């Protein structure tokens, strides 16, 4: 039996991880740690680039690994520098667009940590 594997999705997810690592933790990395926002970013990028698929037999890669997305050794063919920059640019655009569109929703779901010494005292009533 053969399995069709979307190599583009695996590559995009890896590139999103790399790009998000360059952003501050709050609010960007925390926001895109939310599964719904992460999926929205992945969909944003995938809808704007061509997809590449590969057919693999069960002897090549276990189906369970394919479903878990652990295809680190199955990468897209080496891309020219311009294509890599285009992909990174799309990821940056997606991050900015989603943060702008969902800013209220994100602020409601992310809790800012407050240092106890900086919080006003309620002791005096």
C-alpha cells in the first residue's frame, strides 16, 4: 500500500517554526502556540504557494510517522534563495495579518504575567 505525503506542508510548518523563533514570545509565539491560530497561519501560507506531494510505500516510512508529521528527513528539494525568501515573506505577512485581525481575541486568550511587586495593593481597601 502506498501513502501520499504532502511535502509542502511539512516544509512550511518547519519554516513557520524558524520564523516564529525570531519573534518575541509575547504576544507572537504565545499567540501562535494556540492550535487554531497556528492552523490559520499554515493555511494562509499553503493557499499562496504550490504544493508538492510524494508517494511512499509503507516500506519507506511507517504510516504512523507520516500522520505525526515526523518527516524531517523528507524535505522539499533544495529551493533557490528567492523561493525561500518568498516563503518567509508570506509567513511574516500571515503573522501580521492574523495578529491584526484577531487582536481582541488574542488579548482575551493570552494572560500577561504581572510581577507581584508591580501590582497595586488591595490591602488598604
